């Protein structure tokens, strides 16, 4: 009977299309709305209060808006509820006077989707008109310091909806507002400042204003399409998995949603931007974003921190807001469903981009995106530390939302002396920088003075010159601080770096008193994306001149194809505080997503991961290479144990071509491998020993020979030898059985696992078994063996793990002629030769003294096979491979 050991080959990810992505968006949103109905609003009847917060008209307006969009997308029923019949009661429950801004146009556009006023009950028509006319927002637009510019677009949407509902009765304010909106889209860079007063807010609201204005596009002229195309081209190299824009306000989940919206509008409106990459980016982002909605309600407030005006009181509204964005994106994508996306691997290609937002040259963003280190460094000016000039990278370099400024030198004025821990607003480099200069791989930023966030008037006189540069996998910042009166600083001078819960970092600061502070669970140390459980802080002595350097290096992320295997545990446990180790999973349609967060794929046995079909192996390797993931192959085998075929050899050859580094467990094995396969010209070869299994055998340290004999039913004997491990073609089991059968000793006993090819004589001294042993049983048995026979052919293999059982357990090894044993044991083994007669003679002549000699010699060899130095050597190889892709 033949057995098929192959794993199923699951489908790999394929490039999406605009139409396919639109369908995904509609299906996913409908499913999440069904969960929302179950967990938050049974029958889509909103509660009056949700977790202590009143549910207001904004949430009601957004619920009906999402329902209207679902209907337009072709979904009439969700969770058994007819959406058409649920919208009128929602309208009836609204207080028109309480509906303003975004919610006003959403009420109006929903009514239009249903067919206009005539499609509504007569008693709801005037309340709809009253709700749509956003009189407060329109009135506030006269004062540019009172409301952000984006509200001009919002107000225009309201009046446009009102005009369409009323027919010929156009609101008097609409023409002037349209002129105002049209004038907004004339920036030579495409970027629009959404700041009030002196604030310089080039942030998420630049692309959002273009999106808000999309229904008005036919009345806006070419400026809208030209400007948005430029912004899309910039963001193509600035966007990160955590959002198209990752600084300023309203980011996090909203930043991820806008990635999808931008992809949709790029394709739907055929804009002059890389539509294929945007589609790939949106497809990847959707998977991430959906994880933020357990039970259909957004988790932006759970172990995360949203902006203050989007706090827990707006959980339901924020949920529905994003569902609306996803459905709008679907409708946009359906304008041109045939547009093809780039391969999924192209969603976040390595790139460096420096953007000057306006003519001043001081409002900028420097973005650096690579496999191991991605961030954006904005130089803008806003009301909180969310706008401070510090690097931002979701899951890596995060600023606590509107919290203490990090990755900046900060002066913290002391508060009231009688109140421990109080302080005034921290002082950061003031306002916009004086200058920003970019060179490839670096940027230098100069500020004058220190002021609270939101102020450009210095409280402390001086300057800061900071040069940010990328060195390999590290961000390195050189600081030059100057203080006119360092003695008069109103509080401590510090620099803090917050570590994301998603990815550990190593931080070096070469000045001050450095300490690591546990902030796990502390609410003020949360970002838009998650917890910041550790803060590395340096308190620096002030002086007229303070020069220092700090660096951040992300921990290496390694995905092992044998995660959890004893070899893997033994190797990575000593590296637990230096490496983020995880499993690689198996190749499937999520492989690209997993590899996005991996620096190195550590391959062990290719046949158990990508299989032995060369075509399938090539497809998998194409995705691995396209993600920029380094491949380190610890080559245990010359060929798969169970697949000695031309296909298997061809698959191994593909891994040899692809590997950035190959680890061999002996010089002998390296030479054999090099003589068998053609490795890539870039491939580095390293010889690092296989570790001994001593730690595994510690778990059975108290087991005795008598314990094993009793549990196994073995008769006591003077000499018990064994062949351990799985039967292999290269392991001559018949030779061992024949040698023991011919042995003259009465006190010998052989325990051997055989397959059906081995003819076992009727000899009571031979205990032949079939099948796999429980791992603990495998370990316990070694306590009852006097020696292990390793009967391997001199060709066909690179190494055997059973040699390291002998080293780990301190059990003498009786070995065949194989130069791998010469290199590994260095004379500590008992060599029998290569024939049945050789082994019979060895066993007949074997003495207790020779066994003891071998045992002691093996124990002397053990330090050369300790896992700690092996792990250090392996880490150096992994780091070098990752650096080659940085």
C-alpha cells in the first residue's frame, strides 16, 4: 500500500479587479451589518444608550445612509430586515434641528436614493428638508478660524441634496459655495491645508476633501481631477498598511478606510495615478480593516485610542461611518469593474518619497517604506502632538493619541509643587520648522524654540537641528539642541520612545539617564492602532549645547516553517528577547499578507511547506520573493525523505536558486550540497552545527532503566542496543538485524523500528517494531539503551538528527563509515565499519569500558553543540539576510 504524505495545495492569492473588490466590499459590509444588528441594534432599532453614552441623531442618520447605500448596491435585506421598510421609521425618529453637517447631506442623499420626497410618506417630507438644510454649518463658514475648510464641501453637499429634493428651488447659498469649493482645488501641489487659523493641517482631510467633493465633480472643473491625481501619486509611496495618511487627526481605522476610498476613486474616475497598485493596496487593507469590527462594532476604542471628538460616545456612529465609506467605494469601483489590480505583492512596495505640501517648503512629509522599516515624518503644525514632527509608522513608530510627545526632545514644565506628578503642557520644537532639507535616505529639520503643541510662540529660546537617516534596518537621529538659558528650563528635558504592542524594538540613546518603563494597560499610552506597553525614556542634563544620537531598530521578524518543532524551540528560545519568531503557516491566499510582516522566512524542509511539485514551488517562491522576504534555508536534507523523485529534486533546486543564505550542519554536508545543486549567485553559505537534544532529555532525567523495562515489557539484559528514528532509504536496517542475529552474545537485545522491506528473523533478542512512537516514549527509551547504532550509507544524506540524540542523552553511538560522523563525533563514537560482519564483530567485542569511553567523550563534545552559541550564529545569518533586503 502506498501512502501520500503531501499536504493539500491551497489556492494562492491572485490580483483583484475593481469589480471583484466592489463585490467583496458589499458582501463584507452586509455581513458586518448583520453582526451589528445582532450585537447592537436588534431589528436595526438603535438603543437609546450604548455603554453609558446616549445614541444621538448622527448615528441614526448614518444608519439610514448605510441602508440606502446597501439598497443601491443591490442588497435589500440584512439579518431578515427589509431595508426599504426600516428607513422611514429612522427618518421619523430624527430631530431635524439636531442634524447638521455630514449627517444632513446623508439624510438628503438617502432620501434621493429611495426616489426623492415623493417616495416618502407625506409627513416625513418637510422633516427631511429641515434636516438637510445645515444652517449652523453654513453660518459658521463665514469665519475661517471657526471651522475647518472641509466643511465648505460638506455644506455644498447639503445644499446640492436640498436642491435635488426641491426640484427647481435652488438654495440661494449654493452658487457661492460651489465657487468656494472650486477655488479650493487649485493648489499647485494638489495638497489642501485643512487647518484653521495659523494651523498647517496637511493631513487625512486633504484626500478626504477630494472624496467629499466627488458628487460635485461635474461642476468643479479640471482642478479636482488634476489635484487628486497628484495627491494619489504622492500617497502611492507614502501610504502604509495602517493607512494612506498616518499622522494628524482622524487616522487609524479611518486612515485605512480612506485607502480603500482612494483606490476606488482612482479606478472609478480613471485618474492619472497607479490604479493597479491602489487596487492591490485596497484589497490588502480591507482584510486588515475588517479585523477592527468584532461583532460588527468598531474596536477603535478598545485597547486603542481614537481622537477625542471620536471617543467612545461615537462608537456606533463611527462604525456606520466606515461602513458607508466601504459601500461608496463599491459604487465607485463599479463604474469601471474591468480595471485590473497589480499583484498583491505590489501593495506596499519599497519606496522613498519627499513631498513639499506648499510653496513655503516647510510643510513636508518624508516617507520611507521598506521591508523592515516604514514610517512617515511629517513637518506640519497642529493643535496636538498628533501633528508633531516625529516619525510615524503603524505597528512600529506610534504616537499616543493626543498624548505625551514621543520621538522628540521634550521639555516638561513642572506643575504645582504640592501635587506630585502634575505638569503643564509639554514643550516641543515650536510650530513649523525653519527649514527642511532632504537628501536620499535622510532629512534634516530645523526648529526655533520650544512651545506647547498648537503654539508657534516659543516659551523656551533655542533651536533644534535633527537629522533623520536610515542605516540598514535602523532609523538613526542625530540631535543638536541649543538653549539660550539652559539653567532656566522650566522642567526636565527628555526624549521618549514608545514601543508598539505589535512589534518590539531596540532603542539606543547615547545621552542621559535611560530607563524602560512599563506602561501596559495605561490608557494614556495608547495610539490610534493599539497599546504602547513600554516606554524607553532618556532624561538629559540641559546645557547650552546638547548633542546626542538615538536610534530605533525593529526586532527581526522570522517566520519558521517548523514553528513549535523541538529544533525550532531549541534554536529560538535563546533568542526570545532579540527576535520575533512565529510560524509561516502554509502557503494559501493569505501568504502574502503574512509575509508582509515577516523579514525572514526560515525554511527547514521544503517538502512539508511548498510541496514537491516544481510548478507549485515556483508559484510559492514567486510570492515569497515578490514580498521582499529574505529566505534562509537550514538544509537538513539532500532530498526529501519520502520523495526521492526528479520532481522533488527540481523543487529543491528552486529553493537553492532562491535562498539568500543556506545553513549547513557540517562542512561535509555543505560540500555534498554544493556538489548537488546550483545555488544562486547571491546565496551565502554557512556551516553551523546542529544542536544536541540535551534539553529534551532533561524532561526524563528521573526515569530509570528499570522504569522503561517495566513500561515497555522488555526483559532485562546485559547490552541493549537500538536503532532510533524513522526508517530511511539511507539507513541500512537489514544490516543491523542480520548483524545482531549473527552475534554470539547471549546478553544482547536489539530494539529497532523497521518497515516492511526488512526481514526479521525469529530471534528473541530482536524486538522489531512498526509505526511512530510518542515523543515522550521516544525520550524515555533512551534511558534504557546502552548504545545506539547509526547504520547510515556514506552518500545520499547531509546529516542525521539521531546523532544529536546521542550527544544530548549521553548514549554511546555505534556508527558506520560516514565522514559526517568523523566531523561530528571527532572520535567520540564507536566505529564499526560498513558490513554486516563489521557490525557483528564490533558487537561481539564491545566492552563496558569502551561504552564508558564513548559516553564520556560524547559528553566532552556537547559544549560544541550547545544551542546558545548556535542561536547566536544563526541570528547573525538571519540579520545579514534581512539586511540584504532592507
